[in-house]
C-alpha cells in the first residue's frame, strides 16, 4: 500500500505558516533590540549630565518609563525589606535588596530604593537587610526591572521580609500596607557608602541589544530556509511526476 503524500498546496501552506512565525519572532527580537538601545542611550545622557532632580519625580506619571538622576532628603521607613530573587552578579546567584524611602517633602510618595546586590548561600538563607539610618540619598531613577512573563508573586518570610521574583510597586504597596508606591525606583549611587555591591548597569540580568540582533538574524534565516526547502521539495516532486 503506497503512502499518501501531502498535496503541494498543503505543504506550501504549512511552510508559509512556519516561515511567517519565524519572521514574526525575528521582528520581535528587532523591537527588543531597538527598545534596549534606546534605553541605553537615554540613560547614558542622564548619567553623563547627572543633573539632580527632586525625588518626587519618581511618582510623576508622565515619566514612568523615563530615566532621571535624583537626589534629596528623607528617611527609610521601618518596613520589611524587599528582596528581588534570581539576580546574578559575577556568576554568583543572589538578590537585590530594596527598602522604602520617604522623601521629606510634604505629601511626597514613598519609593523603593535599591541598596544593592547580596549573595545567597547554598541553602538559600536570605540575608539580613537592616533599615539604613541615612537621610540623604542620590542615584538613578528608573523603571523597575522588567518582569517579562513572570507573575509578581510575593512570598512573605518569617521575619517579614518580602521575597519577590518580579518588582511590581503597586502589589508591593499593598503587601507593605502602604496606600501607594512610586512607579519608579531609585538605584543608589555606587559612590555612596550606603548599601551593598552595586553599579549603574541597566542590563545586568538580561540580553544586550546585540544579542537580540543575533537572534533576529537567526529567526529570519530560519524563515528563509523553510521557504527554500519547500521550493526544493516542490521542484523535486514535479520532476518525479
């Protein structure tokens, strides 16, 4: 009994569907490349100028995705620390530590301040992050780290510390019994003695723009390969007939 062959038109539909899917993935990678390149360019200008803006800018809804250098007075609130999990530094696993800072300006919205990175031991025992007594802070205002497809789950520890895999200020505000938190966070200036190991690297746990370009080229090449294979199979089938 002869095996039934797939009609040419059906094979081409399948090939076109696969090629379109690959091309769409390539376009998505290009969009990610351009977005991250724009991010790096915008932040580079801010870091070069370091023109200090007030901390209240962290709550400005018109600048939710912007980058600003900010400085001001205030105090750290006696609330639980927030630890962002799955943060690597120099090949080591760890967490990024955050504390809530209240600017001294009347009516200012509290914001999350990133103190820096801390390593995790093999047993994943979470580090202690005491409330700093500093009253003056400065650093880079920026959007929270992208959560991607990860849900912003919050795991409260026995000591009250909040362990999260994605930083979502409004969800954290509810967990901290606050009415609101600024949509941007302050990454503390590495020159300050306050806090832990840190830098102003914006893409520490994600792909740089050139990697996205490389993936885009691979997806486009795969789309082209699918069409070429479909064309060769079509020619061979016609010759066989």
